C-alpha cells in the first residue's frame, strides 16, 4: 500500500503547484461607489468653472425706464407720418371687411346668422365715423371664398 500512496501524492508539493487565484476580499458595492466618486472628482478637478446661467428676467432699474410718451401714443396717429416727403399723399386705411365682421363682436352676431348685408352696412358706418374723426380715407373689401357645388347629371 505504501507504493500505491507514493504514486498518487507527489513527493514535492511546491514543485508543480500553481499559486491560488486572487480572491475579492472587500465589498464590491463600496469599491464601485468609490470608483464613481473618484471619476467625478477627477472631472471637477480638470474642468474649468462654468458661469451660472440666470433664467429669470432681470428687473430694470428706475432710471433705465424711458420717460417718453411714445409708448402711450395712439398707434393710428403714426399714419400721418408715413409719407413725410410727399405733400399730396392722403393716408388710406385698408380694411378686409369679412375678416373684421367675423372678429368684431358687434358685427359677429349678424355675420354668423347669415345677415351679411347688415354686418357690412354697420362696418361701413363705423369706418365712415372713424375716418371723419381721424381725417383719412378708407377702402374696404368684402370678399370671401365660396365653394362651388357641382351636381352630377
């Protein structure tokens, strides 16, 4: 039996044996977290500081606000200054009649009920009054797209 034992067990155990494989002896989650923090630290260290972006509108100081009265002027008064070099020019107001009738509540009720003649006449009356007050002419146009219906014979 002693001869059989000699063949199974090598006589020199350190001669042909490899070292044991490396083992993980620390917590893996802690190592991954440390690695993540280390990378963030390296990024912050290498990057330059970025200027802060403000998204709120900055308040104007009281002295920066213009004290001009142009902000409160009637916009229809600027029609007088459009033709400064021409003495014979008369300001003209162009009006798209059906668009105004469909938007203005005073005329919209007649327009939506199909009484276009009443809506047109009321708009023309208002434009005449406005043009007399402002001293200008107006040109109104009452057109809209009509669908053509074709019947098969």
